[in-house]
């Protein structure tokens, strides 16, 4: 694993980072998306304070993450129920 030294921009500040070369594209994409969200909040809510902007974006990201986790958990439960149903159906068919 090769570590790359890169710089990413967050809220008008540059941050040096070392990332695995396999993760570089994802890190740069995350940086770009973060900047877009900050810019969006700045325009929509007319917030100028960088700390307030970062707090709002962090909160938004956490809400989004929780919603995704909930959706995934619901889907996983539904899949497990289907597998259990198929298993019961196969067991019944094998008993005949």
C-alpha cells in the first residue's frame, strides 16, 4: 500500500493528508462534495461563519447517514425474512 501526500480544501483551508493510493479518488471526491455542501449552505441559509457552516454540514451528513443505515437495516430484515420463508418452504417440500 503506497501512501500519497495530498492536500484537500475544507472551508477555505488546505489540509495535508496521507492517504492510500487506492483511496485517493474517494478522498478527493469527499472533499469536493464537502465544499459543495458548504457552498450550498452558505447560499441557502446565508451563513458566513465557517464554524456554523461546518456544524450544519456535519449535522446534515449525520442525519443522512442515519437514514441510510435505517433503510439498509429494514432491507436486510426483509431479505432475512424471505430467506427464512424459502427455507421453511424447502423443508416442507423435502418432507413430502
